[in-house]
C-alpha cells in the first residue's frame, strides 16, 4: 500500500522498535515476523507518524505495542472495521491489520471479507498456526479435520477454511503467502504487500510452539523445505525441489506434480499474478498434497475504496455545494423530551437516603482483617540476602557480542551484567536479547559491541530489601533475573525467580 514518501530523514530498523518488552513464548514465530516487519518498513519510505498498526485479540495482537508507530489494540475480530474507518478518515496513512486464524476467520470473518471486498487501502497480515494459542489450545477455523485439542478431544469434525481461498472469494487484489522460518522470503513478501495500493492480504504460516509445534515442520526445516515449497515468480515456470527437478502442470482443471525429465517444459505452468483462475488454483493447492505455494499469488490494480468514496464526496460538493450538518439534523422528524418531575427520595431517620446496599457487601465490609499467612510472612520479613545470591558474571561495556554470547554459553547462564570502567552496573544482557535483537539480525558478532544490544540502566535491588519487592518487580515486568548492587552501583549478586521459589519451599518446610 503506497503513500507519499518522506525525504526529511532516513529511518532505520531501530526507529520502528518500541520501548516495550516483547512477550511471546520463547521460539514463537511472532518474533521473526516482528523483526522482518521492522526491517522492511524503513525501505517503504513512509514516516512513523504516517504508519498505524491495528490488531484484534490473540497472540499476534500484541504487535502494535512493539512497533514505534501509532497503534490500536482493538476488540476481537474488529480490526478490519476500525482500519476501514481510519483509512477513510485519513487516506494518507499506511495501515497494517495484524490478525490470526482465530481472530480473523472466526468472529472477525465478516469484517475481513468486506475489507477485502471493498479493496480498502490496508495491509492485512494473517498469522496462521491452525490453533487458538492465546486461549490455550482449542482448534481454530483453519485446523485440519481430526485435530485433537482441548475443545476437540476426539478430533475436530469441521472442515477448515483456506485463508487464501477466502481472500480470493472476496475478490482480493493482492494475495500472498510466506512462512516465519524463512526471514528473507518473509521480508520480501511483506515489502511487496506494502507497495500495493488497495487491500493486500498476506497469510504467514507459523507453528505454535506450545500447542501446535509440528504443523509446518516440513516447510520450516531447511533440509526439506525446497521439496515442500513452490516459490512463485511472475512470468516464470512453476518449478521446485532441491534439484529443481519437479514442476506443476494442469491435467484438465486439476494441478499435478510431475518430474521435469518426464514432460516437456512447455507443459509446466507459468505463473501469472494477474490471472484470477490461476490464483484460485494455487490457493486450492494445500500441503501436503501439493507443495505450498509461497510468494505473490495474485497482484492486480483496481480502484481503492477510500479513493472512490472521497471522489463521490468531491463530486457531490461540486454539484450541490458543501453540506450543512446542522440542517441535516433538523431535516428529519423531531420531538421534544419533556423534563420529568422529580419525586422525593425515601430516607432513614438521620435524613440519609436509603440506597439499598447489598447485605452481602455489608457483611464483607464487617469481616476482620485477614492475618498474614506463613507464605506472606516469609516474603515480607526475609531479605534478599537470605537467598544467597549468585556471584554475577560480568563483561565490560566495550565487549563484543561474540565474546558476551560465548561467555553465556561457557557458563550456561541466561543473563550477563555489563559494567563500566569503574565496575558500576550499566546494563543487563539476557537470552531474550539474543533471540530478539541479535539472532538473524546481526551478521558479524565480533564487530558489534554489547552496549547497542543490552538493556541499559536496568532495575536493581539491594540485599537488605524484602523478597516481596523482588517478586513484585518480576511480576510487573516479566523479569526472570534481577541484579543486586551496593551503594556505589557495583554488582554484588544476581537472583532469579527459580532462586526465590527454591528458598520459599525450604523456608515453609522448616515451619
């Protein structure tokens, strides 16, 4: 979806990274999608202030928090509706709708269909892991028949929706598919979607590492994926396989996989992204019966909804002049709401109104204050020193990423403390930073210093503080580790959530 480019400043990936802590399950493909989105946005030439991310409900719907742009975390399934209104109100914006196979194809199916049908100037990205992840593993509208989940213990008996086929049925002008485990392909496809004027629809395959970890294993495994994926390129033959020895041809109206040494090249289909019948055929080719078609499946140009609507408004104003909203209000049937006479309110003997308080609520107010339990007493009275904090492993702030990661591996730890020349704590570097700021984003770890990738000025505690304070910070911020420092800011130890749990178990057993 193209908009006016900005020449004032040159943006980088870091400009689109928000200050919020990214919270998805370790290993989730959402991290990859987020990283590639932040990677391609500077290349679109659109300012952050002209970019909006809108989501519904689901794991994917945390996306707007992690983008340093405008964003709306809306209600379940309604992101396309909000995005449509915004696209009409401000056509200069680049709007991304982030949704999932549950949010977008169940309660949000109607809104998704009409946003695509109208060709609203939106980029719709649907994460498809064929499961409800946020609500703990129920089958979704894309789950295959026989899928055993908490809501289908004997296997799903429903026929799944095919997101590409749904988009094609709604006359989508841009349809594409990619996968989270192939970042280069994902980035290129996201960029193509961003360049499209009108409704672009991109389905992204991903595994739910907790509730559906093996859904796309054959497609994500680098050793096998070339035999399982058909990479589409406009104007080129549909050839795939590790040795580029297989292709797709039509047998009547049915696609079939053939070996190239058994047929003439002229029999192999040539991809035409402007062909609706061909796009429909590609959308119907579902893995594992066929290789999964990846890339741009359809790309055509049609007038977008906001442009057509605004054109009508301008035509009406030219013919009739600007409208008067007040006259419009007064043009319909009107009636007057008369003021009602206020009756007296019953009161008690002291002149206070009788409010009819719930008796159960009054009983709750009269209950005596609860006494602290043994568990709460330990948390409040015992200090962090009693956890016997581990000696911290530190690196200097000028250390390279390579050295830091190597030390984490050598010591088998998930957290390193970063210090300055005077051994004062200036940052913390964790396995989360490795996964989300380094892996797949940094080409040469030896050339990058730790200061650009650590969390600077981390929250710290002192050993004489109660254990409850550490637990409170861990709960609020999702921390697994907390550094301890002395009065001079020098690290004296580090505690983990596991340390707290182990100590509490021992303390309560003694009581």
